[in-house]
C-alpha cells in the first residue's frame, strides 16, 4: 500500500459513512452518533513523529533535510522549553499558542526565535505553550506532524522536563545523536523509556561528514553495543546521515549526493513504517469500528460488502514501496491556468481600450450598432467594466438599430420566418467584436506559451505547465506529438489527481466537523478543480 492507496482507502471509508449517514439521518437518528464519531476520527488522521536529542545534534537540520527545505530555523542557542510542531500548509506560516489564550498568534517564520530562544524569551516569560509551523512540503501533506522538542541535557532543566512530558503523545520517535559525541546519558534514558512502551524508534547518527568511513564504522559499532546492552524492546534501526550534505544536495538538485547523505534511505524507511504498520493498523481499526456501526443498521448489506472489499485490500500481501522521489524537482501543484491568467490580463486591457473608444468615437458606436451589439457574455463584461454613463453612450444606437430591424421584419417577413430573422440579428461568438479579439489574443498567448515550453529552460517549463483542459488541448495541438506533449499530459493528470484528493479531504473534514483542519489547498479545491475543467471565469464566460 502506497500513499495514494492509503488515501484512497480512507476516502472509500468516508464514502460508506456518508452514504449511511444520509440514510439514518431520516430513518434512524438514534444511530447517528457512531457515524459522526467515525467521520471525526477519519478527518483528524495525523501522525506525530517526535524528534528528540541533545542540543546541537542537528535535529532541526535533519527535519529540513527530510522536508527539502531550509526554512526551519537552526542554530538557536539555547532553546526555551517550547514544543514546535511542523505540519503541512499551502504556504509558509507560523503560529504561537500562549498559555491561557484561546486563539493562536500568527507570526512571520523569521520571528520564531523571539518566542523559542532563551536569549529573546528568557525563562519563557512570554508563556509560549507551543509553536506551530506550516510548510508546503510533500512529506507532510498526508498527515505527518513533525514535533521538534527542546534539547535534552540542557542547562535549562525545564527543557528536558518538557521533552519528557511530551513523549506519551508520540506515534513514533526519531532520536538524533551525532558522531562527535554519540549517545549521551539522556539519550540512553530515552532509548530505555521508548523501548518499554513498544513505540517505534528510529536512531539517527548525524554529521557523518565529519568522520572518515573507518571512524564511522567504529562509532556505529559502539552504538550497537550500547543498544544491545540496554533493556527494552524493540531495538531501534540505526541510520547514518549527514543532514548538512543532504541540504546542500537539495540546493544543487544533485540526486546522487542526496542519496549518499543517507537521508533518502532514512526517509523511505520512515514512510514505509507509516504505511505498512501505523496507517494500515489505523485503517483496520476504522474498518472494524465501521462494521460494528453498520451491523446495527437494517439494510446495510451493500455497504458491509464494500467495507469487506476495503478490509481485504488492507490485509493483502504488502508490496515493498518504491523509493521515494527525492526533493530535488518540482511537484505538480495547480493554482491557475497559465494561459488563462495571461489571456485574462490581455483581454482586460483590450476591453478597457475598446469601451473607451466606443464612448469617445461615434464611428465605433455606429459599428457596434450595425453589428447588433455584443454576445451576451461580452455585453455583461462590458457593463461590469464601463460606467453607467459609458454603457448609456454605447448602447442606445444598438437598441435603435435593432428596433428598426424588428419593424422591418414585422412588415416584410412571413410570420413563420420571424424567429429565424430575429436569430440573424443577435450577435454570436462568430461575429461579436470581442469574441473575435478573444480568439486572436488566445492564439497569440498559446503561441507564446508554446515557445516557452519548447525552450530548453526547466524553470520556464515549470512556470507554463499548469493549464486548464481547454488550453492544454490548444497547446498540444500547436506543439504536436513528442516528449513535451507527453510531459504536459502527465503533469495535467497529476494536477487533476491532486486537486481531486484535496476536494475529497475537504468533504471528509467538513462531514467530520473538522473544517478547521482543512489546509488552504483543500479550502479552495472547488475553485481550482473548476478552473482545471473550465478555465478562468473571466476568460471562458463562467
């Protein structure tokens, strides 16, 4: 089961719950509570991955390396006793939750040291309870929540106490030590405490770049000996990494260097655990609880059958995951169609000039009248842009021209031809002046987009690859068959799937009364989905 399969199974469960909720709302309202609770549990699905270790081990650098970012602040000395969580967000944001405050305070990420460092917040005089960071990192998008804890063994005793108090809330742990002084007393204690709980623990030895391969092996052998001598099960997996090298490799988009840093292997193992152990167990429990709720409802055999198919799929033989894509390329993330955005601006500029010309030039007013005005869409666009005075200057001639034509039809045409003759008077997309301008400007915009797409410039390609279906067709017709067209199709498919997933997650959180958990992408998924299908309203007439 990969991330997409997990997400699909969860959404199928939501569809079953939604179907039964619609039925019991009217027939068995007394049975509504279990389904509401199950919705809420699905919507809240999250995974707390707690990062612990002494100060200066490179915990935050490790998180930056895994997330493919450099935005989490590093080198803050010494830290206060503040827990920092990192979760997914469409854009970079940071929030501070204060003790005794109901609402969080949003701050710039660069301001975080003002709240979480001893130097700027001594003794936590600001009463910060937790710092929350949102980042647009793909690893976080499926429910990962990184939890960065204060350094163990700090001279500030409360730092260690805060970290130890938070341990029961973890789903899994990353214990970060380093080659310069591996496994402190406090880190050994964490090994023992986590081992006794049975929670999964990943032991990461950071800074492999500061030692030779021979020294590296000696340190790892020492750590293995220490672990085997310590009580508690299960034994953690050990990963040798260089967070610094991984960050540099991401900056250079060097996949080989990123792999040598050890971060790719470590990240793959963390996600493998999330899918094959934690999330599969979560889905199994959800299926069992849903089945219990369904069996209490008459005529639910069809939904129970659908549930059984999901349950079998979860429990089938797990296929090993393919390696995760490295964070060195772009990820499809549709916000708006490139062609629609540029065409919309050009059409606006054209319409501004057009309505000015109509208002100031009698010959343009006469031409508009003889054309019978504009098509319905552009007539209203014109009215939205022009003033009441401008519209009243432009359209009297149109109305008078049409009045004359109608009188002529009434006097000369057969009654059976009235409708056909009226139809000839009405502007259509083929003879509307603004429709003609639209087609001309669209051809020019598509041509310029194709020129950028076919240039040997990856940055330009990333910028211009987001297209609505209409303009995707026009661009591919212009480009013709080949790798560029194929890549556009693959990116479009990824965009459609991503927005579809955002839509489904929004509905799940809405139905689970957890709308406050919806990301910005999920909240505007309806608009992005329609923009993919139909283009921008100002361009396509929606």
